[in-house]
């Protein structure tokens, strides 16, 4: 120990050098450590950044993949929607076409059902009793009575006059009661029924004293007033003759009336009556319409109805009607009313119901 102290005392510079070298060595080691630590930190940071970038890239790729998948799904859905709409449009078009075809078929069927021939064929019928008609002097029913020929002549001349003038509505009236106007109208109607190419209607417009249904033997006459007012359709009211042995054809129909109308004149000249007659002509397409009207001198019914008929058949009673009465009827009807004919009825003693005018 003495020698060493001596030595150190003798070599202080050497000791300082050694200490400096040791310190430098330690400093270098510390620098190396710090550099290694810094490098490690940089490496770790680089690795973390690389991982972050990898994650970011992966996220971006995943987002891109999601977007691509969403776009593909959207395109699939769009194409599916386009296909669905196309199918829906095709189905709608097919349904529309089918509906149009069904409607066209229904329209054709409705048109067929509404055609005059079809409407006429569906009219109700009433039973025909030949003995009843004979008792009421409907001579055209059996045709054994020679008087039926006169009605056939009247029928032919009437049809010629109507054809020449383009008319179809014929009023049948008389000056007074008991002249046989309903008798004449019924016989003329049955005579017309045998005309193959003529469709005729006989309408009881003697609304104050309807008797046509009694003459023809119809049990359910109904209300002609309801028809004229538009409350009841013509096809529900008019009746054809059923199967019969009097050889009456199917081409005549009757508009009976069993209801007395206290305001007959007002009804006959109403707009509803005019409209109803137009509807009857359109629905049934008759060639001739006969109107059994009241006696012309009893009330103003015939005058009220004048605008709705084309011409008049005047039935006069042999030995009953006077010239003065005939002239008065002509005066009331006016000179512009076509007189299609004057029927002289000499059938006294007929069993027609009497008027109570």
C-alpha cells in the first residue's frame, strides 16, 4: 500500500489519463446504448407505423370491398327491380288486355242482350184463350168470321201509308163512347201479328177507362202510367201472346193498363211520356205503335197526346156517330193532323165493356 501511494503520488498524470479513458469508455458505451435505444425506438415506431399503415390499407381495402360489394348488391337489386317492374308491366299489360277482352266480350254480350230482338224475345207472355177472344168479337183471332178480311185490308193500307211517310205512331180514337175503338185496335194488332216482317205494339192509353186487358184476357195488366213516368221499364211491362191456336204471330206486344189515372191528360203530355216512347222505340224497335186513346170528344187527352203520334185512325159507330161529331173531332185535332183512315164499325151488339163516361 505504501508503494502504491508512493507510485500514485509519483505518477498523477497517468491516473488522470486512465480515469479519462474510463470515462470516455463509459460515455461511448452510454452513447452506444442511447443509439441502440433510439434505433430500437425507431424500429418500434417504424414497425408500429408499418402496422398502422397495414391496418389503414386493410381498412381501406375492406371499405373498398364493402363499397364494391354494395355496388354489386345494388346492381343486382337494380336489375332485380328492373326485372320485377318489367314483369309487373307485362302482367299489368296482360291483365289490361285480358280486361279489355273481357270488357269487349261483356259489351258484345250486353249489346246482344240489349238488342231489340233479344229484348223482344224476353218479354213476358200472357195466355191466349180463343174462346175469350171470340166472345169479345176479336174476329181476326179465329178468322172464321168474314169480317177479319176487312182488318187485313186495313192493316195493309195502314202499313203502306206509314211506309210512304216514314211514320210509325198511330192513334186510334173515336168521337164518343161505344164506337168500338178498342175492338178495332185489338183486331188490327192481331192482324199485324201475322205480318212476318212487321213488329207492332198496341198500348192502352185510355188511362181513364182502360179495357184492352179485359178484351184480350190478360190477368195482370200492370200500370201503363208507371211505364210512361219511367218508373217501370217497357221490357218488364209489355206482354206478348203465348203459344196459341189462333195462329197469332210473335210480332205483336201489348202495353196493358189496369190502373185508372185521374190526371191522364197531364201524364200524356208530360216530358216523361215523350222520353219513355223514345226509349220504347229504341229498346223494342217496333215498326208500328198503335195507341188506344179515349174518345176524342170526351176530354182533351187526344189533343194533349197529339205531338206524340204521326196520324190517327178514327173509328165511327154506324148508326151512332153523327157527321157533326166527326167534323168536331177533325176540328179539334187540327188540319195538320194526318187522318190515316176512318173505320166504320157496324158491329152493333158486341160484348165489349161499356165506357162509363
